[in-house]
């Protein structure tokens, strides 16, 4: 019996060690200078981070209070409200030094060289635009969480790409692959627009998705949980700050340094962790 117990204990220890092979190591945290930061985007060309500040009283209110902050990758805040004129900005995407920002029912276009808004793309019929991803040809995809759709914007013209979803948020184009987070699940979009489940069982507010390496991904859930998703669909919980009431919204990621940048929403800061 004693030998059996030792064997079972060794087996369980080996299983746990194998199952949890990654971790987050905190690098830095900003002061509480941002105003309800919902999203962080990494700019590799300029080694900068852009932070979408919702501000205002409600996360979806069209009140003109929102802004985009700018900071460097070491945690130094350059300007917490660098560009103003937004309503409730959320997900962002970069293409040819132009920043595209989901802003309730429109996509705001920002010239990064000028540091100002240059145009708006109105997405008729949308209710709650949330995340953005952009493919190699500059085609923009934006999720509508309340409308349960994903829109495709080509040459400034929006059209419905996917519909009848549960509540889509995080989007990621990676080469020819397209991934969608929808109410606790991660899906790959097939060529016929059907969805193939990669993994599920995450908190319903699945928010940000980034590719770490190969076919491994890191996923944030707004409530305060961050997951590592392995290529085989298995997942590891890397962070859980729900007890501290610290949110983990739409993350940014530097694939070279393996650093994930986490906006804390109501806590008004950005935290950086190295993925090990």
C-alpha cells in the first residue's frame, strides 16, 4: 500500500509539473495615471505602447471623453492622454504607421506621425465595437460584442463577415489563420467561415488574444484571468486577480521579449509581465 501511495503521489506531481509549464513574472507597473484603460497595443517599429482610455461614466457611452495614451516599453508614460476626441475606445490595430481604433459604432483612424485623428469609418448597424485585427493586405476586422457579429472593412467600406455569434471580442489574424474569442471559447475561422473550436472553458469575458510562439497563445479574460493556450488546445491559468478586483482587459504583446502588457481597467494602470 505504501508503495502504491508513493507511486500515485509521484504520478500526480509529474502530471501537475507537466500541465503547468509556463508562468508570468511581473516586470513593472505604471502609476494609476490612465483613465479606465481597456486595451494596450505594442508598436514594434517605435518601441511604444498605445493605451485606449475609455474614461467617462459608462464603458459604452458616446460622451467624447475617451483618449489614447502613449508610453514606452519600459513603463515610462509619455502622455497619458496623447490623443483625445474618442468616445469609449477599445481594441486597436496598426497598419503602415496608421492606428485604427474601435470606438463604439465607428473605427477611428489616427495618423501616428501627426499624432491626430484623420478620419472616421462609420460601421452602420453596429452596437458595441470591441476588438480589431488587421491582415497583411490592410483589411480590418472588428468585433461587435453586443451585435454578435464581426465586420470586415476593406478600402474603408464595412460589411458583415460573421454573424450569429454569442458575444465575440478578441480577434487575431496570424498569416492565413484567423482566430476569434467568443464567450469563453477560442475558435479558428475556417475558409468556409465555419468555426473550429481550439479550446473553451475560460471565463465568459474572453478579451485579448496574442500569439506567443508557434501555435501557442496567451488569452486574457476581462474579469481578471490570463490563460496560456498550448498548440494542442490544453490551457494553463497563469494569473487570477479576481479576488483583488483587478481586471485584465485587452492585452498587448512583444514576441521578442515575451512581454505581455495588461490594462487593469478600473485600476487605471498598465502592468507588464514576462511569459516564461
